[in-house]
């Protein structure tokens, strides 16, 4: 399944606060340092507790084949369905009962018949027992045994109802162009919801073949993983060819009136399905899907295993996307691209999310995982290849800058907790499985895999993946098999590794956390010393963890960042010394292109050399390294490891910066500082400082979207507009307001790629007329990507009355979709005090109605998640007092856990502690900068930079 980040790229699937839902994980850049800790799973041992039930199915029987027949009248909106599943199963160990999974199904009848026995009788299983806690359906008959090494057909008839929480076999609706409500039935089974559509062995390693038949109204059509079996299909009955063997959670079917666009490339038929009226928006997904599949199959050296590959856009979809083998499903906004109205962000989202799901067709589908404890083994690869496949398809995009700004950075932030879990992590219950869909399984795993791709060379890594896929195809694997495949590749490529691959890579998958490398230079002999420790935001925290850390470096005398292979290693050792022969006046930077998953701190003199290098010739250092210097320094400054002046001086090079990833890192730092200082008496000094950093590049990029620009230029422009308007740059505020007013008053269209920035910054000081125009535009829009943009923008208003109207609409009868209602508060409370207080007041008056909103399958109650989210933004006494009134009103209700008060207190304390530690040095330096008593004021800085550049070139 896919997950996407919020931040510079705004690849947002579901707005939840530091939590996950089964099958869809939000990659959200935490607003404050402590936010990532709110919903971490409880730490568990590697084996189940002795007094705890085993939630795994017994292993006495295993499935071989399923024949599933379903009947639905979804065309009328009827939720009832009936089903029959015939499971061919093999008995591995003699037993008197067969146990399968079932969820929310009823009226079971069951028979069983032994195969390969002449005139075998059909036995009616009269004892049918259901255990709700583990969702075990046990079937038996007195006196009937199932002997070892026998094969049987178990036939179960049952009934169920289409769900309305976007999970299992569920109902989705939309309005057609004439305003008529249309119905469809679709599926979302990962991780444990196939059992809702039919009784089954609902575990990832229990693979089998599936034959699906669906009875439906003749005016509807049905699609599934496999092509239609024409000989078994008739009007109102659609039957599909038998599948290859696969896990139950990858089965999918859709009963609808969808229309499609089709194409063929690389010998594979592909189609894109969506509701009628959106055919013109399918082309980009189809073209990209065909190109990405070709790049992936070539990279792996393993062809796509099924005869067709379809993508379908679903109107109601809690998960962002799902890798059902041969029939991937998506939210509409992540599949449909309108050439005239869609943004570069939507275009990029579609490409990366589609690449993510296509990568799963190999990692997760062709080779499954043995159990959910190894979720990272499929999601990490999908995260890596959502970028690598797009890079191979569209190399001019430079997509790894966005990977660095998104997944990589969010993983480092999330992993900075002393209790951060390892990638491989024991789980049993469905609720525990759902907790694994987090930054560790996706962003960290993808970053760690990318690190080894560079450290061991792409050649070895690529061959290792080929070995893994070929050796384990149509089975289920664990990390040891991956490590063995890469080790085998190293031998095949005659590539020397400094330790066993299992030890090196296992040190990253079997323990949580992220290393901090501290570099201390010897300026007399040119060597440098590297020490590894565990990085946390508490600089005094220590433990005994060690990793096998690959290292490389660049310096002023050899600023070549192209070769990212490891030249040195810390081999599970605390420290090493590298005899580099460096000139004492040259800057040094470790971790070329920032491909290694760790933070790097330097001695004070080298930090000054790096600052000098950036303020004179910044482009000698790779953009991702420039970005990482900013990100690392922010963490080091706010954790007390480095003086604040070091970061604030380094940022003064930004007037010369024109690349996306460094500006994304700077935007994160500036936004975080702004959240703490926005109500401060010295806030004007902060705005002056930021204005000095951003004005030159804002003037260069402007607010007008231009055709023919390089892909990342458009993303960089959007960052610069937001930063410049935040700093109060007059030209930014006036130009964005003028664009929005032009739309409202004259109907002058805003270019799609700057709409988000124009709407947000224009609404900060908009009249009621303009606000209502944007609000009505949201309610009238049928474009899901545009709706998400407008929801985010409306929260930018700084008018309490406007914001009250906006947040109250979450519980009113209006045009908002189910999954949208719980996303309105976050854009308001995260944009400043006005929105935060408006959100608190709304919840004080409507907390019960809000708590009863539908969160989708596996979702955390929105009242709980939004109170926690709000608490992460509380930075003064007034805000804290109002929040406490809300907590007092709800803390004894059934909608929030008993730990609510403790969690809120922890977040508020963290913010107060941050201010106590950071406000004074920040304000002091910035005030000095404005008055001219700091290192350089803005005008002098610009003059000296120009002189230095002229002299050097």
C-alpha cells in the first residue's frame, strides 16, 4: 500500500496525526518535535507473552485453491450480498476441525468432501463455532477426522453486508453529471479484511489460486485481478480466469459502471478505470503506468507475472492506493490528471504512487512476506521504487530531491525517539498489525534500502534483488532471504564486502533508532575521527547500540559527489579514524548526496568552513547535502549540541540558493521557528531575517507559473511564495491577493501550479466575499485533488468568523465526502492562533458530534487525534487554558483513552521546554542581525557575496 508525505511536496493521503490506519499510512511531517511520539506502538518483545492467545491460524490445514462466487444488487444501493466459497485445502497434520477467518459474515452452512477418493461422501459440518476476538470460524462434525496428507474441498455458504467504512467489501457512491446518486461495490483487503468478503486463510504466507465469479445487474460490469473468462461469463454473471497463487489480501473486485482507457506496452495490456465522465483524465496514469512497468521489469530482470495490469480510481477510498495484483486501486486524486486544471503536484503524486503500487507487484505480490512483522520488506521497497522507477522513467525530474525532502527527512525525525521500534517488529492482532503502517515500515525502510543501494553499488544491489525475486517467486519471504540474495550477488559480481550482508543490513532492521556520526578533524595531520552514537533529541541520552555504517566523503579539494559507494565503514564499532590528508582550510562533508541514513555533526571549525563554503560557492556542495546540513543543524541546535548562531549564520547563504531540497529544508526550519515565535514581541525581527533570506530568490522565481520550466522549479517557486508571504514581503502579499481577487472579481484563472499558494496567502487577509467564493468552490467541485487543495487553503484564513464557518462544516449536511470531514481542523489549527482557538471552540461546543464522524476502517477517533494535534501547537497560556477546558469536557467520555490528559500535558510541556531553551538565543541573534550588530546585515551580506563570487569566477 502507498503512503505519501506532507511537506514541500504535500503528497497527502489521509490527514491523521502521527498515527496509522490499516493499509494506508500517512507520511506527515511532524509539526513539532514530539508529535511523532503520540501514537507509537507499545514496545513488544520478539515472542508472544505466555498468557496471550495466538492470533495465527492453526497450521493443520493450508489452502490450495479458492472458488469464490458472490451475488450483489449494489446497483440499487442494497448492501446485502451472498456468497459461496469452495476452498481446496491440504491437511498438513491430522485434525478434527478446520479453522479459517471470517469477519462480519453470518448464516453459515458448510460441507466438506475429500478429493482423490472414489465416491467420497459429502459431509455436512454441523458444528460451526465463531470466536469473535480472533475471528476464527471453526468447522467440524462429530466423528469426522481429516488425516494428514489428504486433500478436501470445504464449501461454505454465507451472507454479509457491504461496509461503509471503506474497508473489506464495501459500498461507494458518487453523483453523476446529472446529479444522480450512483453506487458501486469495491474492495480494500489489506491487511486483514479479505475475511469480510469470504471466509479464508487470511494470512500473507498462505497463498493459493483464486477463481472469482460475481453475479450483478446486467447494466453493471465487474473487474478483478485476472482477465474475464469469456466462456464462463454471461449477462449479469462475470467470471474470471484462475489466478496465480497469491495471498488473500491481494484479491480485489469492483462492481460498477466504470469506463476505461487502454493501451499495451512491453507485451502487457493495461487499463485505467474510473467513473463515467473522467475518461479524459486517465491518459497520464495510463502512459506513466506503462512506462513505469517497463522500467521496473527491466531493472529487476523479472517480467510482470500476470496477463494484464489495471488501475482503478475509487470515489471513496480511505487508503491512498492498494497493490491488488493485476488491479491496483487508488483515490481518484491519485489517478486522474486533467491537462488543463491539474497541478504539477498532482502529476508527480500520480507517477510516484503508481510506481509504488507497481513495485508491489514484485515486492509483496510475486514475493509475499511471511508475516506482518516484516511489513517493511514490501513497503520499504515500494517506497524506494516509487522514486527510483520514476527517476528511470523521467530522469529530468530529479525526483530524489523530493525523496530526500520527504521520506528521508520524516524518517529521521520519527526515528529520533529513544523508544523507536525496529523495522522487524513482532505483531499478532489486527490492531497491532495496523500500527506497523508507519514511517518505519515505509520511509525508514526505503531510506535504509537506498543507503545500501549506494553503499554496495547499484550493480550489486540490482543483481541481489533479481536473485531475491527469482529464488522466492510465488512464495513468502523474510529478511534473511533478502540478505542471502544480496550476498550471493556480491559473490557473483566479485564485489568484496567488509562483513556478512546479514550482519550489516540486519543491524538496521533488527534495532530501532538512527545513528549520529560525530566528526572531529585533526587539522595538523589532515585526518578525521568518526564516532557513532544513537541520535535522539535528548543529547544526554546514551545506549549501547551500534550499526554497520557505510561512509564516504567529499571536501573542498575534491568536491565530487557522483560516486556514492562506501569508502569506509564503522563495522559495528564505536569509532574509526580516516587518514584523508585534508588541507586544514578545506571544508569536509560526509555522506555524499545524503544517501546514508544518519545525521552528521562536525567540530566547530569545520562547521565554520562549511558556512564559508556555502556563502561563497554553494553549488560546489550537492543540493541534497546542502539540505541535510540545514536539517541536521536545526536538530543539533534545538537539542543543545550546537550554538544557535551556527544555524542562523549558515542560512544566510540562501539568497544564492535555487534548488528544491535545500529550500524545503529551510522551509521546515523557518516554519517551525515561526510557529513558536509568531506571537512573540520580537516577531518583526524574525520576519526581517527571513525576508533577507528569501527576497532575492522570490523576486527571481515570482508568482507566475511559466511553461517549459524544469520540474522542480515549480515546486521551489511554491516554497518561496509561502516563505516570502510568511515573512511579510509586501510584493508577495500584494501579488497573491491580486491574483485571488482577479479570480473572484474578473474570473481571471489562477495557474494550477500556484493555486495552493495564491489561495492560502490570499485568504490570510481576504474579505468575506472572497472567502465565501473559495468555500463555495470547494462544495461545488467534483475534482478530488482540487477539493483537497481548497480544504487546505481555507484553513489559512486568519478571520475567526470565516474559520468558524469552515470548521463547523465538518459536521453539517453539505457536499463534503465522508473521508474529507475529519481533515478540516488540521489546516486551521496548524496555521496560527486564530485557527487554533477557533478549532478548540468548535470542539468545545460540538465534540460529541465530531467524535461520531466516520474515520474509515481502522481509523483513530477524530476527536482524540485532533485534540492531540492541537496540543502540539499550543505555545502560550491562553491557548493552554482553552485546550484544558476542552480536555476536561471530553476526558471521561468513551471517545478518548484514559491517557488523553497525560499525552496533552506531554506535548504542551515539550513546547514550553522548547521555548525555554531556544527563544532567547534565537531572538538575540536575529535582533542583532536586524540592528547590524550580528555578523552581517542583509544589504552588506548581499554586497559581499556578489564581490566574492565575482572574485572567484
